[in-house]
């Protein structure tokens, strides 16, 4: 495959939206929760101090992270 035919070549990339950034931070938070067992408040505080968080949708981030952690058992059942 030549460079000219590679996927994404020649496309202009847009910067991530605030909601996309929030979703990326939620994924980081879920990973942190799973690996370290930290509580929701500690994870949220840690991620809010992360570089680039100021460009994320903070309300969307908090709602999504909290919602997933609260509903984790039901979500796990659905995934199985």
C-alpha cells in the first residue's frame, strides 16, 4: 500500500470536540478505577488536574463517569 492510498492521507483533521475529550478522560478514569480501585471522587479530581482537561466538557465527563460507575453491574450483565 503506497502512502498516497493509505487511509486518512490527505484528510484534514479537526481538533477533538470537548465531548470527545470528555469521553477520552472517562475511559482513562474507568481504567484507573479498574486498576487502582480508587474511588470516584479521587479519580475525578485526578483527571480534572490532567493536562488538556480544560478543553473537555466537564459536566459531560462527570455525568458519564458517575453514570457508568453507578450502573457498572447492569452494564457488565449486558456485556456478558
